[in-house]
C-alpha cells in the first residue's frame, strides 16, 4: 500500500487531523468527517451539574480494523468507529466530565451525553470532538454557570 501525505489549505480543514502525517490512501479515500448536532447553550446554578449531549453521524469510513502490533509488542492504533471526547475550550475554572470519552460506535449515529461539574461560576465553552479514527469535527456548547443562590454565606 502506498502512503500519501495530505495537507489542508486555508479554505478547508478537512485534513486537519492528518496534516503532516503519512496516511494510507485507502483509509482516507472518500472519507468525510463526522457531523455533530446538539443544543448549543445551557444555564445552571452551582452546585448543579450540566448535562450536555450531542449526536454524531458518520459515513462509515474508514471501516473498522484491528490495531497493529508495535515494536513494544503492544497492539494499538486500530479504528473502531466514531468516538466523542469532551474538552474544556474556554472558561474561568476547572471542569470535570463524566464520562470524558464515549465508547466507539460503528454504523449508527452516536449520541454522547456527559455530566459536567464546574469549579467556579462564569461563562464556559465546552467542545465536543467527534473522530472516526481518521478525521474529526468539533461542536461548541456554551454553559453559563451562575453562583449558588444560598442565603447562607460563610465568613
């Protein structure tokens, strides 16, 4: 199998995940990045958690394949379907996701839901990243976190 290197130009980020990496042309040919949909905004009041959900659809490429055995004897790097990873893109504090990464799904739309806890009030941008093992797409969700309305204040 020959290896080719794909690159992106300013008008397209289709190959952003593979910039500068040799990728087997059989893996990429005809592959499109997953498409993500979801609700874009939410407001909560501490100490509540936000429940965020997105759905990713994919074209089924690349096909699932097992990983290869590396020089260390470990098997890794296979393609198993679409996964969604949750990350903090912007915000004044720390966040915790439960779960942070969805299990892989192949051949069907993937809906990923995560519970997010926030360390401090503020405006946060949470990013969902859907990857099919070769290409990825992102979807941003904005969460406004209000301070606790508790009447008791510790001095």
